[in-house]
C-alpha cells in the first residue's frame, strides 16, 4: 500500500497536479491509506483537509478578490495615495498575470490550480477508499461530501480556466481527474466544457441526494442544489437552473428566507439562515492578513468626514494607537487595498442596507466597503459565505425572464427585503441587482463571461489600469499553469489558453 501525503497534524491533503519531482518528499509523519481510511472518523480528516484547501488564501482569497478587481466596480489602490498595493491582486486588476510561478503574486493561476487539485485529490481518495469500507454510520455522508467537493471545485476551475459554456460547449476546459493522483492521472488532457459540466452536475447531484443537512460548514443538499443551479445557469439551461434554485430556496421567493437588514449590515462574518454553506474560519484556519476582509476593510465608519464622504488621511497614522477610536468606529487596518468606484456606490439608494461604503481617503483611490468585517477586531476571524439564498433569487429571476415568466416578483422580493425600490424584471435590472447583491463575494468576472458583455472602465476615473476589453475576450480566462504545461505529457503548447500561447 502506497504512502500518501496526508499530514494529520495540519490536514493538508492531496498531491499536486505537476510532476513527482515537484512534490515534497513524503514526510515522516505521513500515514498509510490503511490508517487514514480505516474508519469514517479517521477518513474525516481527509475531507477536512480537502475543504481546508478550498478555503486557503492561495485558492479562495485569490479567486474572490480576483473576480472582483477584474471587473469594473472594484479597483485596486494605485499606491500613490496613502496605502501601498503590496503587489497583492495588482496583476489580476491590470490583466497582467502570467503562467509562471515565480514570483508567486505574478501568477495566481498557479496557486489556485495547485490547491484546487489538492482538494480534488482528497475527494478522489475518499471516493476510492471509503467506498470499500464496511458500512458504518456516516459513511454515506462522507462519500457524498467527497462527490460534492469534487463537483464544486471542478465548477470553480471551469469558470476560471475556460470560456463561457454558452460561447462554445466543445471548447477545452479543465483536466477531469477522477482518480487519486498517480502516473496515469497526472497525464490527462483537457476535457471540453460539455463533458466537464456533465461531471460537475453528476458529482453535485450525488451530494444533493446523499449529503447530511446537519452542518452548513460542509456541503448540504440545498447548497449542492444551488451549485447545480449555478452550473445550469452557465449552460443557459433555464428550466433546470430555475428548478434547482427553487430547491435551494425551499421554493420560497417572498423575501422571508433572506437575512435581515441588520444581519446584512453587521459585516459578513457569522453565518445565518440565509447562508446555505460557508467556509468556517477559526483560530486554526484563519488566513489573517491574507483573509478576504483584510483586502476590503479598514473601519465600519469614520468620524468627521466632509459632505462628500472624505475622511482625513492623516487619521490612518492612529490606527495602531490608543487614539484610534477618536477617528474610526471599530477600525481594523488590513491590507485594505480593494476599493469601489463612486459610480457603483451611488447606484445604491440611501435606504438600501447594502450601501456599505462608509468613507474614502482619496477620491482617486475609491471608497472602502464595510460589507465584510472581523470578529472582535481579530483580523481574518470571519466566516465566508459560499452559497446564499439571495443568489437563488437572482438565478430564478433570470430564468423567469429568459422563459417569459414572472421575473419581476422574484426580483422585487429581494429588492424590497434589502430596502431598495422595486424595478422591472428585465435582464438589465437582474444583472444590475446581481452586482449590488453579490459584490465582494467573487462573482463579477464570471458574470461578465456569462452575460457576454465587454469590460468597460472608462466611465470611472478612479480606474488606473486597462480600460476596455471586448465581450468574450480570451483575457477573461486564466492561463493553464506553467508546471502543468511542462510536466503533463498529454498537453502540447496548443493546449494553452489562447492569450498565453507562445
């Protein structure tokens, strides 16, 4: 029986998708497959490790922030006004990522690919070894969690490394590794989008039918249903997207199952009934300064701002002193390098509970958002939603609009619950509501691809990077990482995504 890379102490699971030479040596505290898969309780460590990989900052944080700053509503500080860029996310914002992995912040694709395939490998090992274990309480749920994890990660990868499904279902997507990492699984070609989404839906549906509904820190049936709706929406399969969105929302679209305005404005850090699944950050799993709130958050409010919302930039000097409360409400200074354009901020009505843009220091740097916060002023101590019922409303509304149904009533229920005025049920209104409801949660790049719209930053003078890209630009896809291209013998230079081919 082979040894694995399961390190129980830190539950880092799985093998990378590059060559054996690039992997770390098997550690002295590795355990055998007989041990790790001897019972449901011990195999749970493999699942925990797989889920840890999808929440790790070089996977989840990079994907979420990347999707926002590659759009038009969010921007990066330029480094010219008060706060340095620290290089984080700048190369996503400027569309200047590379396939290489040194230095790592130039090529986020390499890190995301690595950790996502580690999660997939954890799932594959569970599926292989747990299937043959004797029947035991929890076995079915463990298998279902593994299938759901694999489908969820395949979907995240396909949305990053492939074009929109509706553009060309036969286009190359990702590598469908469905067995534990070995010599054969390391040398597979890219599957097309059609086959990739078929596998995604098969895996997620297994999770939907067999996952326990006990703990939203893991996959639940309703979360799996929402992820299926997300995939069907990518495919323009309006009927099925609406079906699974309705299942995720318990077929309730009257606003009663949405979080309250107070919960929304508290700063996303604690799960509530609207969160169908969340990543559970704690003292062990916290990404600290590399957490998602760190890039958005400076304070919930500033005192003594002028009529336009400008705060005194010199007050930043007091953030680490006893005098900090004189200037800010609940301040916490992370990287704080992602801001929002004035035009986006002004698109919210004052009554809208989602208008969480308390102040700015320099107009050219954009507005802070307090949508994401931290518990007890401990940086990185904040759970992050992976699935919310509000998304089900938006999917259902879009499907109704596409099918000629009553989109307005679904959309209006969400708007009214947030304190916004009801609009018509047009696709234009739905797409704008997606931007308002989901901002900061990592959807914008995927929506640009799904909606087949151009990137246009010319209306916002705060933007200092690339201003325009046409609809369906090949630059909306990340490059297949250098290590995969170099060591995977099934790939040729022609398999690289178009913009990065040499």
